[in-house]
């Protein structure tokens, strides 16, 4: 791909264009919240050490996977 043809993928939301990475980040945050709830219901929340690292890793992993599946080459 020639250097001049690169662009940032955008999403049209009600006539306003947002960068696609925002959608991926929001999906990652939602996935981390769902993982928190699922582990709480399963009674495994106490086993997650340190929770900030674990839930951040879950969110980042999901966000990057969404980016690769949707926009990867």
C-alpha cells in the first residue's frame, strides 16, 4: 500500500464520524465488566489476584481481537 493511501477507519454514528478504535475500546470495557459479573456469580472473584490487572487484560484482549477481526489484514 502506498504511504499516501493510509487512513484511520471511521464509523458513521448519526452523521458524525468516530474513529473505529473507540468502538473497540468500548467493547473491551463492556467485556471486562461482563467478566467481572460472571466471575462474581461463579464465586471466583476472590481468586482473581490482582483484579485490576486481570480485568484490564481481559478488556484489552477483547478490544484487540475485535480490531483484528474487523480491521486486520
